[in-house]
């Protein structure tokens, strides 16, 4: 049986939400991210801004140089989250299973729904019109026989487009596209593929599999499957977060060990608080550091599952000491928790007393933070 998967991607989502609140921003180059004199990056750029070459994750200062008359706005994530939930609720009226893949991307499994709603193409048109009319948000939709095809179709149809890749047409649609259209192929893999003479998805699909396996191992097999348009991942309602991270770009690059340690501690507290709110524990701690020349390093360590600020900080600190090997100033620091699993204290028959103590401490620090904000309480070191 053919599956019918619909992928919906909201166009320039943060900018679109800002335009709902301030219609004067329509038709103008708008950049959400923050003050262009600061050191942040572009979180979302309107299509008018993109014509100047502005892209997501570009430093704001560079965006300002490319388009000096652009309107710069500080991101208001609570607002975007609220709109994202409204979109999700609206989509639930159209399909039994809706997956929120990110704040602005959704998958709907429409298999079998064509009898109920008429042509799937007509339904997609209706969804787009509904989003425009009721929420004021532009979106692009891709339709295809699996999630991979639907996602690429949506990307190809942007902005505010609609593209249906008919069953059997997958390979011919993918073949001419650059390999970067496939998920999991970053800049590094792209350049390695280029060394093998592979630039397009078609070339990747044709490339002898044994050679791809020799060069890339398991990832080679996965890339080959994707290049042939294969994907069996189901649309699932509940998506557990795979990781949780916080990072900070310094106002001024620094090499001062006290400052670095203090920031690392605050980042550890930030992710620790986040993971306890999720009711989960992490089996891997990762740190990321970026030097002032933009060389970026990350280091990971497996740990017994933890949600404790001190344990996270101590692991992060040890990783940092090993990773920070150059006498060069640091621009960015980050801490990430991954390998997450649910904590279930009710299920445990015996909880060691020190664990209970930790749990009580977490509950009291977290409740103080919820009332007075993250700044209210810090581990000794984070006070600097
Ligand atoms: Mg989007």
C-alpha cells in the first residue's frame, strides 16, 4: 500500500509571527536574532532579506553589512512556541497522527484519509489557506510516499508552495539535486563526497555501494538508501527530545579561566534544570568550544545517567580541561546532554538515601528558580 505523507514547513516562521503582531513589517527585509551590534546570529530571515544573501546562523553583524536597512528584532521564543502549538492543534483536525518535528515543521500521515477528505492535494491546499486565514502564517507543503520525500518536496516548493511527488517519481525528482538536500549530509561529508566525484543525489544513488561502505561505513549505507528515496520512519505523535543543550557566545572573546569556569557552571545548571523539568536523565555530556578563529571542538563523555548539576558540571569541566589545548581566546562555550532516558523514581524499589537527598535538593532549588528566575540560585562556582 502506498503511504501518503504530508510535510508542512512554516516559511520564515519567527519573522512571520512577528508580522502577525506588527503588519508594518510585511514586505520588508526582517531579521530575527537580536541587536546587529551584538555577536549573535540570524535565527530567521524574511525572504526579502534572503535576496541580499542573508541566511540562518550567519553572524548578525555580517547580515547588517549585507542589508543595512533590514529591521532587526530580538527573538521572542515564548511567542513562537505558542503559535507552534496553535498550528499543531489546527493540523490535528486533518489527520489522526501529527508529528511536530520541530517548532516549525510537522508531519501528517494522510494514508487512507483520501476517502474521507477527497484528494490529498485539495486537503493540502485547504491547510495552507487555513493557516493563512486563521493564524496569518505562510507555509510550504510537500507530499510524498515517505517522510524523506515529503520533506524534500516541501523544501523544493518554498516559499508558500505545494509539491506532490507521485509514487514512482521519487528517483527522478531527487537525481538532479545537490547531495546537501539529504538529511545527515553536512559540509564535511559534502566535501568528502565531492572528492569521490559525487555532487548530486543521482550520482550518490549510482555510486557503487561497496566503495561507499568502505569510505563511510554504516553512514554510507544510510546515504545510499536515502539517495534512492527510501525511508521507513513512521510519523509518530510523541517525539521524545534526543538532546538538550545550552550555549553562550561571549560579548568579548576570553581566555580567563575563572570566567570560563563560571560560564561552564551556569551552562551545566541550565541543562540540569532543563532535564529535570523533562523528568529525564542523561547518559552523555558533551561540551563545545569555539576559538576566536572559529575553530570549533566538541568532546563527549558517557556517564551513569544523571540529572544533577554538580555531576554535569564536573564532567563538563574535565572535558573542557582536555579540549582547551590552544592559547587562543574562546568565543563560544556550550554544554549538551544526550542519550536521554526517562527517570522513574516511583518504579524504583530501593532508592539510596544520598539519591533522596539529591532529589530533595533539586526540588527546592528548582522551585526557587521557578519563582525568582535562573539567576536566583547558583552553585558556588557560578557566582564567579
Ligand atoms: Mg521553516
